[in-house]
């Protein structure tokens, strides 16, 4: 084969491959309050996370990344807008629908999902992605079930209630074996829903976001 033709063929092949990869499907996984307590980061000797460790081994593990703010609302607003709390002024919990009301900069911000949609993606989500579900209404398709994100709290707490120790109410800190079956856990429901979506052939490239609640308090996990 002529050398010039071979080079041209190789170039065209690379262009074709690049074009095919222009819009890869994206699976975006968010885990609440996980910190570095995973095996691949050796954060705690008692924590066993074989699936996360496998995922890290097959990708790129960033070991020096830090949350934007130490509570849910502002850190998630930061992830979804790409803006620091120092820019938005959002340091406290806020309704997801109010994120863009902070100032002129946030008003013009493009949510992560909207950005993907602008480039031809279908956006799907489940679980805790913003602070609570999809109150901002930015997903094309969202599994809206936030009723048992944090419980529901049983009538009597299992291990800890601040009232027992004369402390102010307001913390969800508690732990125990609850609910009875794994299938009743909100995170299991989210995972199953996401797997179903991954098994369906989509007409457009997709951005699928899955937000897991645990290990956010209360630490209620089936036995």
C-alpha cells in the first residue's frame, strides 16, 4: 500500500474513533459524607469497600480533593454550578431552587445537567444529587423518591437522642439495624433504578447521576 495512502487511512481511522467518542455516556456517582473511609484510600482499617476499590483501580483516583463546604447544600450547589462558595456566598443550607438567587454570578450559572443537555445529552438522576432530590428541576428524567432519605426515623431512637442527655434537638445522629430488608434501603432502590437505565438502549448519549445517601446520618442500615 502506498505510504501516503496508509498515513491517510490511519488519520481517517483516528478521526472516526474520535468522532465516536465525542459524546461518551457519563455515569456520575455521588456518595454523601463518605470522606476518605474507603479501602483504596486507607482511611479506616475497619471499612471494607471492595466495589469502590475496584472502581478506583480501573480509573483515576484523586487523593487530594476536598469538599467546598462542610455541609450538604453549599457543597452540592458548588458541584452543580462549578462555583466556589466564596463566589456564590452560599455557605449554609439552601433550597435547591434558590441556588441561582444568590447573586448575578449564580443567576447566570449553568447547571451541570443543563450543560450536558446543551450538547445533546439526555440527563437522568436518582437519589441525593442536589441537597434534596431535584427541587431545581434540571433533569430530563428523575426518580423522585426522597421520602425515606434519612429514615424514616422510628418513634424511639435506637442508640442516641440528644434529649436523653439534656442537649438541644436537631441532630439526626443515631445508628441501628433498620430497615429489615436491603431492598427497602433508599440507596438500593437508587442503584437498581440506575442499573435498569443502563440496560436500556438510549436514543441519545446520556448523563446518568446516582446519589447515595449513606453514610450520611442517621446510620440506619439493614443488618
